[in-house]
C-alpha cells in the first residue's frame, strides 16, 4: 500500500469511528432517566428528535414530545414555553392526550399528568388503561390553516396562504448529533476503507495472475477446496444482490415483507466466514480467494442497506 493510500485509509477509519462516536454521544445527551417525574420540569434543550406533536384546541397548548428523553415540552400556540414533564427512561415511548390528561407510556407503565399544567396525577400499568399506542405520523404537504406540523427539530403553524411559520425552533447544530447523519458519515468512512481494500486486493490479484498466466485474463485453480470457495463466494454474492433488488421492490409493493430475510443472510454470512477462514490454501490461492471475498462482503453490505431503504419505502 502506498503512503497516500495509507493516509487515506487512516482518514476513512477516523471518519468511520467519528460518526459512530458522535452519534452515540448524541443519544447519550438526549437520554433521560428522571427520578423526579412528579415535578414539573424546565424546558428541554437537547438534540433529541421530535417524536410527535399534540395539540389541545381548548387549552390552546401544543405538546412537543421526545422519545429518547421521555420528555414533553409544552408551549402556547404562539410558541411561548409553559411547562414540561419527564418520566423515568422508557423504551419505545408513546404520548397521548385523553380526558384532560397527558399520558406518557410504554407497554409496561403509564405516567399520567394534568394536561393543563403538568401536575402529576398517578402512575398506572399500561394494561389497566385504554390506550391507543399510536406513534406513527404521516407527513403531508397539504397544510391546513391553523394546524401544527413538525419535522425533525422544529414545529410550525400553517397560515392561510399555505405557508408555515416556525413556532418552536432549535439550532442547526442539532443535526451534528443526528443519528441518521452520523450513520451516513460512518457509511462514507466504511465505503472509503472498503474501496482501498478492494483496490489493494485487486492489485495483488493481478500480480498473481500475471505471475502464473501472463497471457490469460483469468486464473485456473487446481485445488478443489479453493475452487469450491471461489464458486461459493460468487453464488453468495449473486444471492445478496438478488435479495437487495427484491427487498426494495417488496418494500414498495408489500410493506417491506422481505426485510426479515436479512437475519438468515447475516447468520449465514457470519458462520461461513468463520468456517472458511480456517481452510488452508496456498499464498496464490488465498490471494485469489481474498479478491472475491471482498465482492461477497460488498454485496452483503448492499443487502443490508436495502433493508434500510425498504423500511423507508414501506
């Protein structure tokens, strides 16, 4: 590997781990485990994504709800902060307004507050209450006058002309800690590392090819084990690509029904990698196998990414 490639490889490694580290730091900053859940809280300023926004027309209040923080900031319809509540940490949080109560809950526990001022009412088992468990929000471009809408960090109020006025604003740097953005940064680092590794394997492959058969475009492998592994990598790579294509198609047509297929593919990939790494080959055979193994790894990454795409399309 040349000095330039070494430097680039180190840079891509730093990009990869920086994305992961900042993403985890962001989640850590957002997560709350509030022991004083009976008390009204101060306004939450953390780069947590808005899970949903509820609106009480009678009280003229909007409730901006955050999942990781298990937190609800409450504002007037003009965006003036009024009060906030926060529960102990709840995984997969739901938020609901019902019978003049604000309910923050998961599948186990429900924390109930007076929706007018945040006064704690009681804690109950979720099964003891008739709850909707509705967390999905459909985004729309058809804005209705006076209604409230939100994106990742901001809350808006629709005007008569169809425009949106920001009611609750958060600074741009929140995106630095956004887990999706950090994931994309790490993905760029991974692609960079993978490309450099592929180029090095390709260089070694061609060097071996030239040494064995200078006049041929491919290398004939005599070892049966090596031929089997080579065929295995080629077939597996094709399966990964086919799965990725079908996964995206089914994501559009059938709500991502094939996404679960990544689990057997991943298990097969891990086990086969462990088994094949213990098969002894000559140096030239190993060079050829390593070259095609990079293809298999790359196609598995494509299959994994197709799950994310299919989930977004579903």
